[in-house]
């Protein structure tokens, strides 16, 4: 069972993403901030990180850069800003995929499966 870290400062969004992933059979941990995400990544191994880009304190981009620097798991970036610039910044930072908010549950699960190398 794949372990996924959801990094999201909005509790409602985090809850919805977590529920979708758990219902799909994944083991999910939640980090409510970039700082908490970096701490969790230092303690535990994850197969995938789903990370919001805009958070107070340590931003999602900083989390993504650190995951890449450490050779960590793939990152799926989430953002309410769906501009080409936001997407490019996330991908340049090291994200393997980008999903704009709001998103359909199936779109999230499709990206997760792809990044984990699973077949549908």
C-alpha cells in the first residue's frame, strides 16, 4: 500500500483529498504546513507527496525544492492559481505533475496512479 503525504493548509481541502485517497486504498498522512511537511519527510518514508503551492511560512515551492534536493518521492503540485507561470514554477521546482483547484476526484486519482506507476 502506497504512503502519501498531503501538504495542505486548508483543513477542508486536506480532509477531502485525504478521504479520496484513503477510499482508493492509499495510506495517507496530513501535514498542515510546509514546515510540518519537511518534518514528516525527515521522519517517515512516503511514496508520493501531494502539495499545495501557496501556504504561509514555508511555501509549497520550498517543500518541492527540498524533496527534489533530497531525492525524495514524486510530487503532485496543487494550486488554485492555474496560470502557466504557476505551473511552470512548480515543474521547475521539481514537481512531476500539476493539478489546478478545484479538481475532479478522478483527475486527482489518475495523477496519483500515474506518478506511482500504477495501471488503471
